[in-house]
């Protein structure tokens, strides 16, 4: 467990990792995912922006707290956290869009899902032609 935590942050306090990577980087990534979903673009458009955001978070670790700038595994850890938050922001926004813009077709089936709305019993027979 200690080795896993050592991969995530580079000698600074654990709270520096939480502040920069999780709160600032994750928050920015969630907003990025929301913006991509709000413009009805596909989920994979989040990926290149999160890769850039991971580099920005790594630079902030370096510039503000003397962390290692060019460290591949720290970059991967920062980017993975940003990717998680970015995709979560995307999915939450897309579910909200699908159940508000298409409420006659879809209904919420959980926080990250939607499902087709159940057809009313009276309307199911009326739509069939004989």
C-alpha cells in the first residue's frame, strides 16, 4: 500500500497531492468533461484535453512545491485522476441531457445511467395498425 501511495505523489505531503491533483486537477477535469458533453461531442474528446491537463498539474507540482517535473509515473498518476474526474463529469452531464432533452423517451435509471421510458399500457395498442 505504501508503494502505491509513493507512486501517486513525489515526496511532498499527501495533502499537496490531494490539493493539486484531486481538488484542482480533478475539478478542472470535471468541468472539461461537462463542457465536452454540453456541446454534444463524443466522450473521447475528453482524452486529449485531460492529457494536457495532466501535464499542467505536473507543472504545478513542480513550480509550487518543488516536485519532479519530468517523471512519467507521476504524470500517469496525475492524468489518471484527471481522467477519472473528466469522464465522470462527462457522463453526469450526458445523463442529465438525455433525461431532460428527451424526457418523453428516456428516464433516469441511476446517477450514471438512463433507460428507455416504459410505454403506457393504453398507448401501446393504439400505435399498432391492423
